[in-house]
């Protein structure tokens, strides 16, 4: 079995350049290992599923 099935799908770098946090409209940081986009301002981590960022506050994980 290939390792490709165990790693998260990559996000298009051009998409990462234009995405902002829907709560704060601030910048996001890509956490490749966790497969999340981090909003330091909102203290939220938005999941990335199958290479698609889920930019809904209801789907985000709160950061401590």
C-alpha cells in the first residue's frame, strides 16, 4: 500500500495566498502536518479535507 493514502492531500499554493480567516479577515498559516489552516487572530484551526480548506467557523477547531 502506498504512503500517498496516509498523507493529507496538498492544497494549491495559489489558493493559500488568497484565503483569509472568515472571522477576522486576517492571514492564515498552513500547518501541513496537521492538515489545517491556522488563524492566530481568531484562535481557530480550519480543517483541510481532500485538499479543500473548510472555511466555516462551525467546522474549525478552537486553539488553546
